[in-house]
């Protein structure tokens, strides 16, 4: 199967899986938010941040090295066996160091939670070699099924425990069930993808360490950029503030997961296969980002509009303080998928150091923003700092990307920006009049009914030819081809 068809089918499988997954996880998030104390999410989030940040060191950028095709990794079976061996070595060292540090410096419920997450998340990284193979092959059907199974089974477990009175245990259950389900899908579900075995080829190991060393800083920095706001909030503002901030971010990510997450999961493999052909790579880069931007502006813009009504209707009074932060984090989720796919481009062409340089700049901007805005405006200031950091990184990434691909920022952003501005402006104008009843359900419904067709109409009027070309491209890749005998 050619790359174009594999790419479209992989994205399609991931989109279908994500629609089901998001529906399940959204219900779970709403019910857990209503049933559990705000502080519980803060404790779980703080422990999870510490484990995730330290895991970034243990992964050593090895996944990027395996996906990046080179002569050392041409033999996939040998390459993954060496990858697995290094993975086990680094994870063992990580577990010893993190366990010792947790025993010495953490205490109480935070200490217990870190220990449990260390075992569960560490185990998940031990068994993820088949996932790396599927990502490299741009074959996401099984991974899509895994996403849905994980969402369904973790939801059943966590809601059952929460209903019985568990607090932190209900959240930790999601990690335990994820580990068990992932092992079953990757190793038991036929046909087998790969059977674990060790290998130690000096040339392959040297390649992994060399590439990983260059990719490590970028991998670590992305984890720091994603998690340091949670860590800072938990340390300086407390568990309650982190609980509010963490839930605002969690709910803000749901719109992008419908399309942005599936595209990002596939983009790295596509870029790696096309890296030697600038023309085709440019087309893939533009189409991926154009689709990301248009879908993100649509879904994120709609959620930002109805955020106040969403919080009051579904989450309840105790979560109202997070409303402004929720809206600001939706801006972040509009732009973050773009940052991720451009970063995938540099890793795929073997230039992860470019990403590292830009992320270091972002880190400086973020730390400055956290202390200048976070201490003054609480979690709203934290969200503002994160948005400023992200915008800085995207501008730098687009500037550097011109070395490898050709694209137009005007074509990427102008039409969806017009659609977003007109749709949101018209929706707010109508709902602020007396003709709309003073009811959260009515206001949310009118905003949705005005914004969606306005946005779609702007895209249709200004980009009709491009939309037709995209549809023809997708149809040609997916339609059955006649067989000749």
C-alpha cells in the first residue's frame, strides 16, 4: 500500500477511534469532576508531572531515532530489538533514581502516588516497542482500537471506584487498566507484531545514542514545557489551584483530539518517508497544517464561546473559578497541534537540535511569564504565560521550517481567522440581545447555531477550490482500485 493511502487510512482510523474515545473520556471527566474533590486532581496531577518529567530522561529520544529511517535501522527487527534493550537499561536506572528520590524527599499521599505511578507508567514504557513499529510503518489500525479500549475500560474502572467512595484510587485505576489493556493489544491480540528479545549491535546502539543525544534535549524540553506550568502551579499556588488548572487544561484538549491528535500521530511517519523529496514533503506539510488549523479554529473557537455555559451546566458551581482559565487554555489548544507537527518535521529530517534551540527559548519565556503573571493573576496568569510561550515557539518554528519546505502563512491562517472572528463576533452579538432567553442551554445553543454555519460558509466562499482539491485527493487515496486479472 502506498504512503498516501496508508496516511489517509491511518488518519481515518485515528479519527474514528478518537470520536469514540473522546465521547467516553468526556463523560468520565465530567462525572469525576462532579464526584471527586478539586484537591484530589491536584495531588494526582502533581505526582504525575514529576513522574512524566523524569521519564523524559529515561526515554532518551530513542523513539525519534527508531522512526527516523537510516541505514542502521533498515533491518526493522534488529533495530527494534536494540531499541528495546536500551529502553530496559535506561528505565531500570530511572526507576532506581526516582524511587530513591521519592523515598527521601516526598511524603504522605504524594509519595504513595508517585511510587504507584512510577510502576505503572514505567511498565507502560517497557512494553511499548510494538507501538513504535506501528508508528514507523504508518499503520494505526491497531493503535486506534487500543485507544478506544483504553478509554472504555479505564472509564468503567475509575467511575466504579469513584462511586464507591475512592478518591485518588479512582484516578490511579486508569493507569493500571491502561497498562493491562496495552499489553493485551500489543502482545496477545493476533497477529503478533513483535516478540520481545534483546540485541546489542554496536553500530545500531551507537546510532541510537548519537541520535538520542541530539534528540534528548528536544524531548526533555517538550516535557518541561508541557508540565512545568503544572509543577509551578502545584508548588506555588497549591493543590486546589492545580486541580482547577489541570481540569481546565484537560477539558480544553478535547476539541483538538478529534482531528489534531490523529494527524499528529501520523505526520511523523509521513515526513520521514518524504524527507528526500522537497516538493512532496512541502505538499504534505501544507495539507497537514492547513487541516489542523481549520479544524482547531472550528472546534476550539466553538468551545471558547460556550465555555461559561459548559462549566455551569455540566461541571457545577465548584468549577466556575476555572472558566477564564479554560477559555485561555483553549487558545493554547488551537495552536499547540501546529507546534507539534512542525517539530515532527525537524525530527523526521534528522535535525532535532533545531527543535531543542527553539524550546530553550520558549522555556525562558515561560519561566519569566510564570513568575511575572502567575504570582499576580493566579491560574489565569499561568494560562497567559503558556499562551505567550506557545506563540513565540510557533513563530520561530515556521521561520526555520522554510529551509526544508515551501508554504505560505497567509494561505494557512487568513481564511480560518476570518471565519473564527466573524462567527464568534456574530454569535456574541446575538446572544447579548434580549431576544435570547436568559438560560445557559439557550445561550449555548444559539452560539453553536450561529458560529458553525458562519465559519463553514466563510471557508466555502474563500477556499472552495482548495476544499475540492482536498476532497479529490482523499477520495483518490481511499476508493477501491479495480483489479486486473
